[in-house]
């Protein structure tokens, strides 16, 4: 069945199904597998150093001759220096050491060893993860590498649009509210992702089902992809019914053989039900949907709020690294959306894609039964 969607025409793909840019998880193998299966694989390059990102782009080009994308974050709060403002009388940068002490106590309580001291300084540490300079250096690579598609997972790519368009890079941006839609539509993006509250990772307070049609109405004719909690073909068909012309799917691809997450995290997804996630600022400092863990519970109980981006990453970093080294699903099960209750096993991405396509086609055909 041919799906008549502008998304397929604009992005040169067979099915209007995008692998969402998921930091680290959406790696070259996974992105290439989705592109090769007729969707569009988007690299989750948000935490990649500029050199890592260049390597990932080259690796993806070796694995597929189909279009693919790169996703990074461009949060205004960081790019505008907003997070360096005084926070309850204190600069968050001055609180990092105290917070790292709290993290150490948490680690002791949970039998985690500090492994950060053994690590050699990385490129990330020299640039400063999630700082303004970090995001800007990433954009230089996106432009130099002339990638087929660029997705801004947070924020507005307007300052880079002229150079991206000159390279014929298709651009898209993720929004969680109508007011963001209005801003990014005037930047001239090729598609807008309406990502609702059900989604894994940084997300919106508005539920997916209510958000999609409202973003479609505000998008000024720009095609919209629906996102958040879509984990099977029925969800894709529903997003199309709500006015989206494609979908941006994350969690359903996390339990794939290719995904760049740990085995214990893939198992956490298979084990979880639809009730298994919470919204927490405990990882990046921004509200994100994540599988509930001892680390999210710790911040839920704490009298202190997590620090804003980019400072909370410096607090959570050693806890998560240590949890991963010990395969601790109870401490770092990872980000995931509310659709994970539908995920029953870890499979090759190609198989996940073909189930999504088959389920979408079946649901669309069956929808005639209502008339
Ligand atoms: C593990 C994980 C990591 C994510 N990392 C990013 C990211 O780096 N950049 C981004 O734009 N969105 C990120 N997201 C959000 C996804 O791009 C996407 O919007 C979301 O997964 C859609 O909801 P779903 O997981 O319910 O399909 C992440 C989501 C997950 C589950």
C-alpha cells in the first residue's frame, strides 16, 4: 500500500515513519536499519562531541544510501544563558559540588562504586556537555557534513536555517505546544514534530492526542509528525487521523537489537508496563519521561530540586555510569514513553518496522468499518 503523505515526498522515503533522535540510543546501526526499511533513521547525536558526530555520520553513510537525519538539542534556556541566572539566591554552578556529594551518598546507599575517577578526560569534558558552545560546535558539523535531514529536538534552528537550506538539508523541529509551533513555522522548517506528554525523554505537559491536531492547526500548512506513546501501527493510524502526515517513534525502537542502550535497559523496557514511567528532572535538569528508578525516587523524596540543564548532568553522570557498569536496571533503566507496555521482546529493527507498517495499513483499511 502506498501512503499518500507529503512527508514521504519531502524527505524521499517510502513510509512516513521516523526513528526519533534518541541520544546515544539512535546510533548509526539503528538509523541505517530504519532508513533501509523505508522509514527515516535519525541519529540521536545530542550528547555526541563534534568528532563523534562526524564519525557517526560517516558510519551511517557506509550502512545506507537512503536519506537519514541528525538530531541535536538547541535549548534557548542554555543558548540564551538563562540557566546562569541566580537561582533562589544561588548560581546553580556553585551548587554542583554539594549536589555531587548528595549523589555520592546515594551511591553508597545503593552499593555503587565511583568509577568516574578512573576515566580519562574526554572530548565532552573539554567542550562542556550541553553548554552553548557545545551545541554551536555540533551545528558546525551538521552543516559541514551536509546531512540530508537535521532535527532540532529542543529549540529553534532559525539562526542556522540559511546555511542548512543552502546545503539542501531538510529541517525539522520538535514542539510540545502551539506557541512553539507558531515560532518555528516562521523559521521555514520542512516538518514539525508534535511530541506529547506520553513521549519518552524531554516532553510536553500536553497529551499526544490533544496536542497533534492543535499543532496541525497552528503549523501554517507545514506537515506535522505525531510523537509520544506511538508504539504500534494503530498509534500511527491514529496520528494520521488527527491530521499528522507521519510519525516520530522512539521507544518502540529502543528494544531493538541495534539500539545503543545497555542490555539491562532493553530488559527494563520489556519488563515495564504502561504505568512504569515518571516525569523527572533528575537526569538532565529538564522534565523528561523515564522509567521509574531508585534515582528518580531519590529526587522525588528530596527537599532539593534537581539543578537546571546543563548542571544536573554533572550530578547524575557518575551515578548513571556506575549503574550501567553494574547493569543496574533499578538505578538507570533509561528514558522511555508510555507506549512501552506494548513492547514484549527485543527484535531486529527491520522486524519492528515491518510490524509498524503492517499494523498501520491494517488499521487504515479497517477504519472503513465505521462508515
Ligand atoms: C531513550 C530516549 C532518548 C531520547 N533522547 C532524545 C534526544 O537526545 N533528542 C531529542 O530530540 N529527543 C530525544 N528523545 C525523545 C524522542 O526523540 C521522541 O520524541 C520520543 O521518544 C517519542 O516518544 P516515544 O518514545 O513514546 O515514541 C529521547 C527519547 C528516548 C526514549
